[in-house]
């Protein structure tokens, strides 16, 4: 699950090398609009939160962009030299480090805003959560496992198309074979998310402090302290499947596909360097080191 969340996070950043800088420089506007749409903020709340958001984005630019630049630099080097089980495992360790760093910052930034919600806004948020839970419940039917597997394969194919271009029928078959072995944790995941959202609403209604809310979000979204065992046990399987997919796809890549992959990775590294006021790359280490 953690790997999938990280992949979703980085998908927001890979809308194309030429647009990353534009998207990043407009981040404050889009985050404010999203928060307003989701929480129904009033003018005073937005004015109070804007400096906190601006400070968080500045902190991200100074502290996190060097890590992103390092990650994509290393990924490009590995892709050019050839992926191995060892360097893929190291990249996944680094990926999880990036995830934890980003979500700690997100929790610290969101907590003051959540702590400032009115009872009416909390009720509206609870209603939104309930509506989304109904949609989740419709997706979580055990009888729909085969359909979810097909959709999972389609998502992987779509993502890979961005990285390497159109896939051959052989490559699509590899993706289908690997993703078919990924555990179907959707019912457990939806139930877990619903329980955590209910706990968050209860916390907000108790008028908890921003520090208390930040701690809750960190324990939930960063540390996964009470993650159900089926989800915790699925994580190694996800890592194995992702590594297997890269290793099996690698020898099937055409020269054009391989150069496109390397170009994407190098382009992202350059973008995250250019976005820094004082460009640098920060060291990332594997768990074993």
C-alpha cells in the first residue's frame, strides 16, 4: 500500500518534464483551491492559513527538492547501467524515505487548518467522507476482484506508457502477469481508511489542538501504526511485484523505449534542480546502509 501511495504522490509531479516547473510554481494556488473546495473555507481561514502554506512550500523547495533531484538522478543512472535486484531495492527504500518526508510535512501543514474548522465545516467533511465510503463499498465487493485486477493492469500500462511509450503485446502480457499476483487488499484498505476518517472526525469534533491532529495524521499516514495485518503483509508482495516487473520488462525494451525512460528520469532530475534557489542534491541511502 505504501508503494502505491508513493506512486500516486509522484504521479502528481510527472505530468511531463516541460510542465513540472509550471505546476510546482503554481502549487500554492492549486492547493488553496483544493482545500477550499474540500473544506469550504471562509476568507479569514484562508488568510490565516496562507502564510503557513507559503512557509511549507518554501521548506519543501529548500529541504525536499534536493532529495527528489537525487532520487531521479540515481534512477537515471540505474536505468542506463541496467536495473538489478539490488539497485531496485535501494530505489524503493529511497522512495519510501521520500514518501515519509513529504507526508510529515503535509501533516504539519494541514493540521492547523483542520483544527480551525467550524462545527458546520466538520459536519460537511464528515458527509463527504460518508459519500466517498459508499462509493468505496461499491468497489470493495469481493466478487469484483477480477474487475479490480483488470483496472490495476490498465493503470500500470497507462503509467508505463508515459515512461517508455506504447507497449508491445508481449510487454502488456508481462504487466498483466505481474499485476495479477498483487494481493487484492481493496476491501481491507477501504475499511481501514473509513475507520481512520471516522477517528479524525471525532478528533476534530473534540476540538483537538493542531499538535494533536498532526500527531494523529503522522501516526496514520506516515507510520501506519495500527495498519491491519493484511495490508502490512501485502507490502513485501508489492515491492516484489514492482521489482519483478522492472526486471522482466528491461530486456524487452526497444532502444527508443529505453532512451525515453532515461530521458524522463534525467528531465525530472534537471527540473528539480532548476526549481531550487541554490541547486544541490541531498544524499539518499538504502535501508541496509
